[in-house]
C-alpha cells in the first residue's frame, strides 16, 4: 500500500514507517524529496478550461461560421484534448514512480521489523523456558519454532502469551512455561533430578514416540499431534502414524 504524503496523527500511519514522517504545520508529513507536480496540475487545469471555452464557442458560433472556421475550431479542440491527455499520463507516471520507490523502502522496513520481532521473542522464550525446566537440547530445535508467533507474540514492546486459538491469555511468559506448556508438552521438560535429553518412551531409552499410540482418532487429532510433537511428523511421513478408519 503506498504511503500517504501526510497524516493528522502518527497513529494513522503504519508503525514501521512512522520514522519517515516529521511534524509540520500541525500534521506529520513524509520527510523525503518529492517532485513538485503543481505545475503539471495547473497546466492540466488550464488545458481543460480552454477546452471548455472552445466547446462553448463552437456551440455559440457554429451557425454563423464558415466550414473552414468550424474545421479550425475542431482542430484546436483536438489539440487541447491531446495536451490534456499527455499531461495526465505524465502526472500518473511520476506518481507511480514515487509510490514504487517508497514501497521498496516500506518493504525493507517490514523485513527488518520481522527480524527484530523474531530476535525479541526468541530471547524472551529462552529467558523463561530454561529456568522452567525445558530441556536445552530441545529448546532451539523444537520449542522455539513451535511456540514463537503461535503461543507468544510481540505487541509493540510487550511479549504476549496466546492460547491455542490465538487469543491473549494474560499470562506472563514465565508462568506459561512453568505451568501451561509443561502440561501441554511435558516431553520437552527435564525430569526432576535428571540429566535431560527429552522425554523417554517408558523403557528409559530417551527416544520419543507418539504418546497416544500410532493411530489418530481423526484428522484434527493427527494435526494436533504433528503440531505439538516433531517426532509425530516424522512418523506420519513414514506411515507409522495414521488416521483411524471410519
């Protein structure tokens, strides 16, 4: 979306682009060299005014003029039409070039903003997850990709915890990892007094398996397992985790 040249308040502008605006005459205007198209607009208006006058003159004098006079008036009218159209095209071209240039700058800012949000979220997750007992071996490979943007997001400068439906919970990141996520994904937590390495499969080997067997009740159950357990995705791709037949 092209950036506006001015706005009454900064809140009306995209957050990533607000730094490009400066206060001026009670508004916030784009701080950038912009080609003055006032002359083109004035010339366009003058051409349209002249065309209207010519139209009125033709109507008023058509019965009193010779064919040569009428032909000359028609020629001038066509010339003025072409001038107005040419100025319209030139104005549109200049505005399109300006919009395209600022769109590139806006896209660059948006990409930087995404990297910034990722960095801030990952730092908040690490700070809260390790003290809560998340296995460091699983944190980078599994927990951060599963939780970032899905269960925690950045709202301005604040990290917000979301429920499974994407709605804010009001929980702190620390409480989310200490209580909520421990119940949802205990396999990523170290056993009390253990040395880590992830949840075991019951025989002490340390390998993960699907916690509810190798047959999902339905497609939603299958998707839920794949989302919360990376090993479930591997099992599904190998045909070891399937959906129960109706």
